[in-house]
C-alpha cells in the first residue's frame, strides 16, 4: 500500500540503538503521493513522516518486528483530517 502510493519513497535512519537482541530505530520516510493512499487519490504532494521501529534479531534474522508510523500527520497534510488544536500555553 505504501509503495504503491509513494513509489519514490525513501527511508532515512535518524537514530538507531541495539541492546541484547533488540534494535530500536527512529526513521523518516519521504515520498511523493503518486497513488491512492487510504482512499485518498494521488495529490502529487511531497510528504515526510516519522517511523519508530523495534526489531528482535535471533541468529541474524528478524523474528519480531513492530512499526509505528505517524499516520495522523500524513492525513493532516493530505487534508483528510483537521490538524490537532494548539495546546494551551502554560
């Protein structure tokens, strides 16, 4: 789904740390919205959003993978949902 919508998508690793058999990664995905995405037709917008990844490695292979992407910011940029309200200032 993501590759079809953002065929020129590129991931940049911003930070990565490993401890034991677990690797945590913070990354940014950038691409141009050239195909349908979550029901939204192509907009030709260049977008970027954050990813948080956790992988468990056993014998050199990923055996468990978790991914959390900032889809809300993508949907806001595409105009599907309104931006969150500004938090009150202390």
